[in-house]
C-alpha cells in the first residue's frame, strides 16, 4: 500500500514536469466519487477513487463526452480503474501533429454503392463494409468530419491520433438502406457527395432520406449537377463555353443543395477525381472550402485543401483495407547538425 502511494506521487510529479506546468493551481476533492484532482492551466492529473469511464471524465472536466479521445490518446493502455493515475489535457498545443519522428496524416476513404451481392468494383458488399467499420471501431480509429479536417488544415484544431474520414459519392439509395444502419451501429458518420440531377432517380436517395442523414450528423457536399468530367472539354467546345458550362455545374449544384438542405455547402468532390486550375478557381469563388480527388494517399496539415487525397475502397480483402489506414508519416525531423 505504502509503495503504491509513493509510486503514484512520483508519477504525478513527473507528469507535472513533463507538461511544463510550473505550479499547481488548485487541489479539489470532487463530489460523487469523481477523483481528487491536481490542476494546472494545461493539465488535470488525478488518481481515480473509483472505476470511471473516460467519457465521464471528458464530460466532467472538458465539458463534452465527445472529447474523450483527448484523454484516451494521452493515457495509452489505461483501464480507468480505481487507483490509476490519469492525465487530462485541457489544451492541445500540437495542432499539426508534428513529432521528432514524423507527422500526422489523415486518410479519407471513398465508397460509392453497397449491396448484399456485388459484381462491380465500385460496389461494396454489406458484410465486407460492416467488417471494415468494425475494424475501425475495434482498433480505436476516430471517424472525423470533413469540417473537422478543414479546421486541422487551417491549423485551428488538433485531431485524434488515429483520425480517418469516410466519404460516399453519388447518392445511391443503398447508402441509406445499407451503409447508414451500419455506420449508426458503430457511432460513425460520413460525408456524402451528391450530384443533384441524380437525386430521387430510380436507384438514388430521395431528398427526404438525405435530410434524415444530415440530421443524424452526416455532411452533404456537391458532386456537380450531372457528374461531368470538369477537366475535359467537349468536342468543338471553345474556352468561353467550357468555362460557362463547368461554372454552372459547380455553382448551381451548390445553390440546389443550399436551398434543399438549408445549408451553406462547403465541400466538393471532383467527378472522376478530375480537376484543373480553372475548376479549382471556380470552386473557391463559389464558396467551397475543400475539395477531394481520388488520388491515393493521406493528408497532413500542410496539404492543399482543394487537392485532398482520397482512397477508393475497391478491394474486399481486409489486408488491403488496413493498408489504407496510415495515420502517421514516419520521417526524422531532428536537426542532425545540432546533435
């Protein structure tokens, strides 16, 4: 018993030093069996007096149970049982995810259609999709929104260490019928990129279904009016008519989504992942804040928000899926000359 008390005291002192907290501002016994805390301007360090779920700690000390990732990332392998010393960060200074060994990067996954039995590569079998989402949950990946990613790219917000974005293109009704229930089961949302002329078609979602998904926390972005290749001129199309056509596709699709969904549409997905300088400039002028390609790779804090990498999930093999989940780029950032 005495040994445990000494070890806990040493851990507290060490953590205070490591966090650069010069002084302890308060020592407060918490009510309702919540732990006694040592509090500074950057950290709360506490020894649990009872088994306490991390979400409860996040709600109590951070004001939001959804910020539980801040506590879990800081306390690897913690069980949150009575007697454990837990560190609760109050601020996150490392908004870029930079360390001496590399930097954080965010994968964006791209899906299209879903079915119980698929023949096309762009169709994901329901059981495979469910297995992929279970893998994300079981391995502590954090599904974030595109808006959260934008805040990270603007250096306004730190992210969970294993952040990933899920996107679904086009607007097939299987998104509502199959993907939506699976995502809800695991507490995930996704960003849907809709081409508006497709909505309410024979194999497409209705506006009411899209609104329901939006009300459940899903983001809705534009995928143009007709899913046209914006970077390709049509035969005999001059530059003036080309710019007029793609401007209509980009701007009017936003206007439709804004009106139908009562929102300011900020997200865009290039059909076929195809873009050029004119397309990107029109997207910016239209009021979009980010756009996604289908170029494979991940997205660090210095990535151009209008050329975001995105992996189309086409393989049914779990190994291939896992290979797309790289959330850290290893590279030495130390100055070798000063060693």
